[in-house]
C-alpha cells in the first residue's frame, strides 16, 4: 500500500507542470535570469523572449524511467520534481533585440539579456526650424 501511494504521488508530480526556483537581477547594462534546474541535457529546454516576457520551459526526465523495467523500485522518499516545467518572467526593462546569451552549468541555467540604452530625442522649437521668418524675439 505504501509503495502504491508513493507511485501515485510520483506520477502526479511528473505529470503536473511545475515552476523551478528562479532569480532575476540587473547589472548596469543587463538583466540576468538564473533558473535552478539540475539534470537537464541539451534539447531538454527552450528559451523564448517575446517583448518583455521571457519564457523558459522544458522537461526534466526521471532517471528511474530509464531503468530496466524488470528491476524492482520502491521509493522511501521522493522530493525531486520531474516532468514538464515552465517559468515565465515579465521584465520591466526595455531590451535590446540583439546581445542575448544563455549558458547552462552546474545545474543552473543563466540567461543574460541586454537592457536597451536610453537615447535622447532632440527637440526642435519653432524658432529653430528652417524657413522660420521670426527670430527668438518675435518680430
């Protein structure tokens, strides 16, 4: 009975979409998103940036699923989440369309996004427009 309940719990955990722990911080010129998600291989996750929304999703496979089916398996404790995951971050900063990069090492996925640079917009007054007959004093 105990093993059956653990099996049911295991299947419930693996089928639900879960959210991995995520940190977001900024530097002077970039926004950094770090996701704690150990056990991934190449192709187990996707990173999508649409406007100011970053979406990271994928699947962490349970190593027990790769074992010999004839091998007996009885969990005594199960805390590691497996299955499909998803984290979505809404960023308050405008971002540059280029200069984004990502790396995965030691169980952490790190995404670095370049913040858009503030640009000054020149303002012309009616006195500074070409062809204006009036000077700054009016007439």
